[in-house]
C-alpha cells in the first residue's frame, strides 16, 4: 500500500492546508478618492507640471542665444525664441546702429531671458501667477510674430503655450 499522503485527502498535514491570510489576494483594492489624485495620477501630473514650467527656461535660453548668434555675425535662429528680441535685433541691424546698438539689443535680450528665467523658477515652485503672466507675455509675442508674417514661429508659440497650459492645469490639480 502506498504511504504517501494525497493532497485531496483530509489526512494531509495541517501546515499544507492554505491559511485564511494566504487566501487573500496579494494586492489590496485601491480606495477611490475623487478629490485627491492617486499616486499614479500624481506622478503623471508632476511630470506634466515640470514639462510645462521647463518651457520658460528653453524660451529664455534660446532667445538669448539667438541674439548672441546675431551679435557674432551669424544668420540663423532658433524658432522657440522670443519674437520681440528678434524684432529688436532686426531694428538694430536695419538702422545700422553699430556696436552700441548691438549691445543695447543684447542687453534687452538678456533682460527678456532673465524675465522668462524668473517665470520658469517661480512656476517651478508651483506658483500659478508666473505661469499665467508668462503665458500672456508669450501669447503677445506670438501675436507679434503673426503680425510680422512669422507663421511657423507663431504656430510653434501656440504649441508651447499648449504645453505651458498643460503645466498650469497640472499645478491646479496637484493643489
């Protein structure tokens, strides 16, 4: 006769029978909370917020770089830069104001870059007003580009504004 116990037999040792704790699912159900975002949604909102506020730094850096390139005698530009700094650079070039005019245009670009850098820093602290104020400035800049015939640059401005708005929306949802 076979002396090995069968699993289906009631005479199996007690330690092999499943306990009540082991029968529970390993993963507990998440409680629904409609007021606060969950951990997964919170991490998505954090990424969305950081991406939106990061655009201020890109605008600041590329606007300044555009002016430095023109000051150094270059002829190409980044499309993400500010139109107002490009307009100032072009006025100086067309009016033939010389080195003094170029320095003034470069200082203006530096001031605009600093302003957008401050917007980036403060919006990175989850403040709403820098998002809104910076977006209004960038919208006006895009309208200026549209008036001057820079349709592609204005379209890029619209995309960047959408990304900034997504960041602002994330900040509102994060509380």
